[in-house]
C-alpha cells in the first residue's frame, strides 16, 4: 500500500498509551493514510456506555478518527447508531506512530487533555485539565507539556472559530 491510498477494508489496531502503559486497544478499519494524516473508523470500544453528562458514548456509536504524524492531537467524529452526528471528541496526544505491516498498529500517547465540540457547535469544552496538571508532565517533559497545551488551545480555537472542519481535511 502506498502512503497515498488505503484499502478501506484493511484492519488496523489502535493502541492508546497513557503513562507508559496501554490504556485501551481496539480494532479499527483504515480509511486513508496520506503520509501525514491517518483516518480510521471503529465502533465504540468501551465495555459499557459512558455518560459524560454532555454526551453519552454507547454500543452502536461509530467513531471516525483522525490522527496526525505531525500534530499533537487526534479528532474523533462521533455518530450514533442511527447515523446522527453527536459531535467531536478530541484527544491531545503525541504525534501518532503507524506501523503499516499486514495488520497495522496505530499507537498514540494520551496526554490527558481533551476537548469536546457538540454537533451544532454550541458546546465547546476543555476537559481533564486537572488530570494534566496532576500528571507531572510539566516537570518531567516541559517541551511536551507546552506542545500539549498549545494543541488544546489550537483545537479550542478551531472549534470556536469555524476552522475545525478544514483541520480535519488536512
């Protein structure tokens, strides 16, 4: 497979690492890989529904996830089983690492900060800033911490100012 195309049925495994350990691993389907941005689709990978108060992820939900090799975040479009758009859940991560062997593995390191944008754009909220502060990343890796905060600021700006969808395409 070239970096410019992808077999839509090609399976990949998404591995989310946090604090040096695998937090979750789940099967997904590779949609595209242009050498910089990787897009995959996966069903909700949780064992049970998860209600955040502002959105509920549950069985049947489908996530179209965008990862970049040169950006410090991932953006996940969330749709209900009916196809209705719920919104976008964004994770601040180190740039993605994708090994494209037979069954590719997409590895991202979660840096605790998150952002939610509702489908209608009226609800944009920063999440888990307390967890980020408690993680100690500012002390152990100040450059990564600064990149993470800058990524969250960029996501919030894109979500509030209308550039969010352009960012997904590039």
